[in-house]
């Protein structure tokens, strides 16, 4: 008896637009001056770029 594998339906993550990475501003010094941006993992999809469709 063969079982069918059902692929989970997914959609692109909105915060990272499916890339898995987002930019965060970097601030330095006592006056918290803006120094640029740093790329980091998206916490919405944990870097996969997709979220389950039922979420």
C-alpha cells in the first residue's frame, strides 16, 4: 500500500519578502548615532523565507 506525500502549503514571509534576511539599523555611541544597517535572520520565518499557509 503506497502512501501519498502531501506537501505543506506555504506562502512567502511578509517581513523579509521571501529572502530570509532583514536589515536592522545599527546605532553607536552615547548619543546613539545611526552608523548603517546590518543584515540578520528573519524572526518571522527563521531564515527559511516561507511560512505555513495556515498561520
